[in-house]
């Protein structure tokens, strides 16, 4: 945020200060409270000395209200990330106990009445100034990577022939909120998994601490127990993006290369696990970021990325998003309620473009059917028709990968329908997951 009061250097600013200065304080506070983004607030308070002074008087309330306006329910994810730093899994028992303890905190935060976001907040209920500063700092980082994601994806869709169609429209506020939430949650998962501090193997206790969603056998709920499959899919979408971005940087950036492999590996691991490190690197090395973004806009990753993925990504990948983890969750920690929905082929109606319901891309891929699987798990769901055939089908796997790369579960219906009209997404007919085009 701005540290020093700005100077009024133009007649326009002087005029603005005069008109705003004439407003009663209560009315001017309402102007501040109705700003919809922290970035806009930062620009606004530099317009006049009076604006800045009034902001400093009400700083805590203003920052919190503007964060509410920008993030809505996603503010709870932002607040949780602030109190959930990178874990240390080297001592398994305290690590798992800590994850379960923080899972309870996270669940309560997510279950808060969303209507409270629009209500006035007592001063003693506000986050501390330090916490607000921390939330704003992380939001700037999330907004930066969200901007890059949108830019790369729209260029990808344009290259695929979507120029001049809804496929390449600017992102809606709802699309952006889905995307921002997914980046917050990917970092929460990264902090829980702590890939740079662990051995590669996983334990059943970790599966429970992160993914268990039922207490029917006495097991404690995991960190992501209350997230629905489409929300996990949204995390998978941005994890695919971060992975491809890291690989592209590794290929193009001279700043990722040195005479010793040990240093590049450490750099890669840090960028992969920590969003703040990634954003700092991209902001410092703008040309590298542009070259990497061009790679992302080409779609499927080049074949020569295979060895980079094997050497760099696989040792650090977040297993809670992988197929083998999902298979272990189903066997070791079944959820009798949602597993029955899946077995009974429960169909849910489309509820429109909203943050709290399945987005159209997810609904359309399953034709409204319920599944507990996501990401690469869509290739391994034993309750789907033709399961064994789809697991063996390389073309089906490529279709799943392309769908994940394109971020279908993050977009509004209008964009999804436009994307489905492009030749590259020709296999993504309605219900393609449950009735795939096999090899």
C-alpha cells in the first residue's frame, strides 16, 4: 500500500479533492467501502491528499471491506492461507496431527455464512493490520499469476481458432474468482504436502489428513474434506498450469541453468512449491516469462518436455492430486454417502454460473453425473462405463489432458460452449467423460 501522502499536482486532482472533501465523512466512507478491488483502492487513494487521509483513518475497515468485495467467500481461503505456513513432514506424527487440527479450522472458516461478507464488521472483529497487510500482499501475487493464466489461455484459444468468438472474451468476474480461489487452494495444498521437505513416499495417514471426507469409521476428516470434486478439479487445472509454466521456464530461462544440476533443481522446486517465489521470479525475469507464456499458448507440451518432467516434476509433484492417491482414498477411506451417489449414477441439474455450484464445463463433461474423481483420476474411475477400455485408451488420456490444460472447470458456460465448437476440442461432446470416444 502507499506509504506517503501523495501530492496533488494537477487541476483535476485538486477539483476531485474539493468535491470529495465536501462530502460528510460517513458518505465518503461508503465510497471507499464500495471499491471492488485492492488494486483499484491503491490507485484511488493516490488521487488526492484528502482521499489518502480519510483512508488512513479508516484503513483497517476499508481494507477488509474491499477484500470482501473482491474475494467474496474466497476471502476465507485467503485468511486460512495466512495462518497455514509451509509444513514440516519430517516427523510424521506431529505433522499429521497438525494437518487434522488445521483441517478443523479450515472447515469452520469455509462453512461461515457467506452473507456475512456483505455486513458491517465491528472493529474488534477485524483482522489485525499485520494480517490485512499479509492478505493484501498474497492477493497481489495471486492476481499476478491469475493475470498470466488468463493471458496464456486466451492466446491458446485464439491460436486454436477462437478469435472473435466468446472463447477469447475477457474473463468475467466469476471466472476470475474461481481462478483466484483455485490458486489459493493450490498453495494451501502445497503447504500441506510440503514436497521440498519430504521423502517421495506417502502414508495412509497422510491420505486421511488431506483427503478423508467421512468419519463413519472413526477417522478424522482431512484438510480438503469439504471440497467437492469440481473444486478439486479447479485446483488440478491451476496445478497443470504451474507445472507447465515451470517446465517452460526451465527450457527457456538462462536464469534456471547453471554448471551444477543441484542449483537448478533447487530453483525449480522452490518455484513449483511457493507461489511467492514464482511471482518474484516472473517479475524479475520478464523476457523469460514471455517466452514461457508463448510455450503455454501452444497447447499440448512438446515431446522433449518428457525428460524434464521425469527429472524435475515427478520428484516434487503433489501426490494428493494424482490418480494413485485418489485410488488409495477410495479403498482406504471410503465415503459411503458420496460413493453411493457415484455408484447409483446420481444426476444433478445444472444450476447456472455461480461460484458455489458445479461450473458448466464440469457439468457438461459428466452430463450432470456425480463422480468423486478429478484430473487424471477421470481416466481411472471404476464406476464409469467402459472403464477398462478408457484406462487403456491413449487417445482418451490425451483428451483428458487437453481438457485439464484448457481449464474447462474454471470457465462460464458461454466460453465453454464456444470452446467446444473449436476443432481442437472436437472430442469434448456433452458427457464425454462417461461416454468417451475410445481408441
